[in-house]
C-alpha cells in the first residue's frame, strides 16, 4: 500500500510537470483505488469525483474508470443512489471511449471491459444485493477472468471476482456455493495474498458471521481459514 501511494505521488508530480490531463486524472484514480482498499471510502469517492470533475472532456478508458471507482466506494458507504448514478456515468463513458496514450501503455492505466464488469458487479454486491441481475453480473465478471491467457488477466482481479461470487451465494443462504467459490482464493500462495485480496476475503468472513449458517461446521471452518489468510511481506535480502 505504501509503495502504491508513493507511485501515485510520483506519477502526480510527473503529470503536473508535463501538464498531462489524462495522467493527472489517472493519479486521482490511483488515489481513489488506494483509499478504497485502505477502508477509507469517503476519500475514495472524493478522489474519483475530483478526477472526473477536473478533466470532464477526456475520452480514454480513464473516463469510465473514475465513475466506476466512485460506484464501488459509494457502495461501501451504503449510498445506493450514488452507486446507481455513478455506474450509469461509467456505462455512458464506456460507450464513448476513444483510446488515448494511457490506453496504449496498457496495464493499470487501461480500464478494460473485464475490469469494468468486475467493478460494477462488486458495487452491487457491496450494497447487499442478491437479485438475478446482481448474480448474473457477478458470474459474468468471474467468467471474464477464467482465461489466464488474456492480456488483461490479473490474479488479484480474478480473486476479487471469486470473492464476490461467494458473497452472492451467502446473500442467498447458499453456503456450499460460497465455499466452492472461495476455495481458489484461499489456496493462493502467501506471496500472492495482496491487500485487496485479503480485504475481499475478509468481507466474506464478515458476511459469514452474520449468516443464518454461521453456526455450521463449514461456516466455522471457513471463518477460521480466512482468519489465517493474511498478507505476507517479503523480507529484503540482508
């Protein structure tokens, strides 16, 4: 998390020096992303809205990323109206995207359709929705990351979508389905358990605690396993 924040600050300085609107907007997006996973949804909403407001004419994929970030953060705040409005803006921006220099660079600077589907589905899950539309969106987002040969695949995004599938199952009181969806995440090697994945798994544990099946053997085992599922910081060589 500290490294990511330093990268965002460095990118911000470079963007200001170069007066590059798209990069400046991406920096706000990175700040929103970092504060979202740090459990600071108010800040995440602020940075997402700031980036979108200061450079409203951008047409690269960053124009869809900012409102999608806002929607997820607003969902953590339980603001369903803001989630819906932000997701609508993200969808509209997606329809008008013209790839720019950041999109040509790829990586985290490109907000792909698969990542967009993941964000939109997660915003609905975080509101506690379990209707047919939410389930369809969550399953579709997970399917988008099944092919590890795609240019956009990332193990963190795949794990996030699987945690969302588990949450939808829990909202529907389907504990076995939740356990099956979560298993690939819990089997990740320690070195791959980044902050976002641990937070996503923790959301499953919290939902398990409030589930009608919380006293079952399977629920207790899952909670115990998630409790041991922590990030691992690699030591620097001596």
